[in-house]
C-alpha cells in the first residue's frame, strides 16, 4: 500500500477507499446480533488484532486500529481493554500510538462516567498506568506524545475516580509524577515542542473540577508547573481565568500562598512591554479580590500573607501599586466587619487597631514608590488615605479617621506642591472638603481645625472660578459644624463674591456663570440659614449679576441667562402668599356634645407663610 503505487494522489484515493471498505465491514460485524461479548473477546477481536500485527505496515496498523476503536461499542472495549493495550504496545515504532491510545481512553472514560461503572475483573487505572510505563520503556515517545496520553489518563481519572476521596488525589499525583519524569528526561531536547501539551495537562483539572483546591494536595502538580520551560505566564493567565470563571474564593493563608505560586510569573517584568506588564498586574489584582472569609481572624491572616508577598524586598520586579490597592480595600471591609460585631466581640477595638495599622502600612508602602512612579503615586496615595478616612469615619472611629486625614492625606497634599504643579490642587481640596462633610464623628475642635486648614489651602488656588467654588463649599462646612460658625460661613460667601468680581470682564461666559452660581448659593443660605445670609447680600449678588449679564448682552438662550431667570421665578413664587401656603383640608372634629372643634391648622400655616413672604419681599429684583 505504501510502495505499490507511484502516483501519490492515486495512492491516497485507494487508501481512502480501502478504509471505507474495511470500516463498513467491521461496523457490520459489530452490529451482528449473534456477536456476544464472549464471542467478540475470544474469537473476533483476537483474529482482527492478529492480522493487524502481522501486516507490519504503519499506515495499515494505524488505520485499522482506529477503525476498531470507532466500530465497536465502548462496553466491548472496556471488557477487552488489556488485549487492546497489549496490541497497541506491539504496533510498529512509527505508529502514532498516542492518537490511538487517547481515542480509546476517551471513549472508555466517557462510558464509565456516564454509566457510573468501573470494571471489576481488573483495575482500570493500574492497567492504563502499566501500559503507559511499558510503552515509555519500549518506544521512543516524544514528550508531546507522552503528555497527550497523560492528558487522556488525567481526564479519565477525574471523570471516573473523583468521588474516591484521597485515593483520587493519589492517582492524579501518580500521573503528574510520570509526566514530570518524562519532562525532566526531555529537558533541552524536545521540551519546547511539548509546551502546548504541558499546558493542557495543567489546565484540564481546573476545567473539570471547577476549583483549584484539590490541586493544592497534589505535590507533583506544582512541580510540573515549575517545570514549564517557558510560557509560565500563559499558565498563570489560564489559572486566573479559571478562578474568575468559577468565582473561586481564597479562604485561608495556605490557599493564598499556593495561588500566588501559580500566578507569580505574572509579577516578574522580564522584558515585557509596559502595556503587557500593566495588564499582568491588573490580572494579579483581580485574584486578590477573591480573598474572602467570614471569620475576621482568618481574613486578617490572609491579608498579612498578601502584605508579606507584595512588600517582599527580594521581589524587585513586583509592582506594589497594583497588588497593594486591593488589599487596602479588603482591609477597609474588614474594619467594617469588626465594627458591626462591636456589641458581641469585646476585642473588636484591638482588632480594628491592628487592621488600621495594616492599612496604613500598605498605603505607606505605595507612597514610598513615589520616586519610581512620580505624581501618579502621590495622587493614588492621597485617594487611598481619603478612603481610609471616610470608612473609619463612617464607622464612628474618629481618632483613626483624623489620623488618616491629617497624617496621611493632608501630608501627601502638602508635600513639595505636587498637586499644584499639575493643576490638581482644586480637585484635591474639593475631595477633602467632601470627605469632611461626610464624617459626622469629628469632635468640634478637630472639625474646626480641619475646616480652617482647608480654607487656607483654598486661598492658594490660582483659578478664580475654582477659588469661588471652594469658598462656597467651605461656607457649607462652617455652617454644618456642631457649633455652626456663622461668621466664617459669611466670610466665605463674601470672599467668593470678591473672587467672582475679580474675574476679567473679557471672560464673559465664565464670569456670568460664576456670578449666577453665587446668587444660587446666597439664596440657599437665605432660605435655609437666614442667620448667615441677610437680604442685603442676596440683593447685592442679584444686582451685580443682572447688571453684568445685561451689559454683556448675552443671548436669551445662554445658560447663565436662563439660570438667572429661573432663580428670579423662584423668588417670585416665594413672595406669593397663595403659592407657598399649604392648603390641607382637615375633617371637622365633633365633641360628644356635638359641638364642632375649630380647625386651626390652616390659620397657623398661613401665619407662617405670611412671615416668609414678608421676609422674601426684602429681596429686590
């Protein structure tokens, strides 16, 4: 068949026709009603296998063996497996035995798993293991061929033995050990050609088991991971994909250590382009978000392990910024959990103290990389300190919140004028103002110090419109304090007006916009805090704004023009008694004597409304 025909195309056609013919005949044989398993095992199969071995033709042996595997039922193959394997081991040297073996093992494993059945007359795993050992000794199998067979055996073991407890892990460990021995022998020869199959045997248990935890109990698995000559990052990415796909949680320090061993190649920069390096760091960070345990002690222990890993000085390539940030947020979540258990846990304060120290150490570690990363790290550190401030403040932990704010965020802000250099000072100050307004637990003295400090920062902002907006926000802070600093709040409003008037008239749109914003804020204070803002300040703001917009001859559709018109409409409503009086009709009440009780609800509301109208009529338009 290999040498009798010169024309290649004709030879291939004859071979294909012969395959079809033999395949049909064997298929018919397999469908005969009288062909029992015993008859097949004692007469039919031995005869066919004898012919296969006698022909000594590589292609014929390959094709006939494939046809047998496809033509007869899986049950027949399972009952005659030792005989089939013996024949396979005796095939010609250049027959692709890995293809035949994989096909046979796949069919048997599918049959056994779907029928929940294992043969009793022989040990399936030991039979296949012995076969693999035999062909490894007798044949010069390439690493790729060897690993292909190992792959099928791993799949079979998982499908058929996964419910056998510790024995299941022992069987997998045996297979990975056999793979490891072949990998070591092939090192430097065809190890690179076997990389795709090397990766497959590492990934398949993740896909089938849908968890990484059993792999921690297979010592040889991790050794096979480390034995990868290259493409270690490929496996790390595959491992992360599996974790994320199945949302596999990391629940103790031992699991965390093992997972980090699997993904550690992604933490090494080597010669990667910056874009690829950054992508790897985001992948590592995504794994850290899987750290979770209900018990605060276990969770804290895992976070300490994470800190050790990312702050290890021997890992010079490690990018602290990406890895540490998720740990900081996990620490903040843990603080929340501790606070929730304060009534039932007498040691909650000690735990909070330890976790706050951990969070501070992590943010400080990021801060120390400033010389390497520059302003981006300063801003990241600043935001992390603010997050720590916000969360501890929301939990009522005033001392920790104040320390994170003053010794963390504010110090970063003040260092070397970084934020002013990149025109981020306004954003940073506004963030600090917002955080301060969200924390109700500061004592009056600390609150006053913070607000006055922020007021000092706001005066150094260059852009007038930013100064105005900061002053207006600070006015709210001063008034919102527990003691309500009316004088300082009014000073902020006046300073905002001064800054608005300082905007050059040439910048028509900007000046019109900030003036209208001022009117809006003055009205807010007049309506809600009349002790801060009297009518004369509102009148002054309206007069200046109306005059400027009129002289600037802005279009009626201009945003500032429209907003000012809306403000005036609002004032008109407040000056109309009929529109602000609540008209609630209350049913008449009757005494036991039948006398109606006068309903004074409407009269009282109307009296209040009259006072409000009188107050609002002091506003001139």
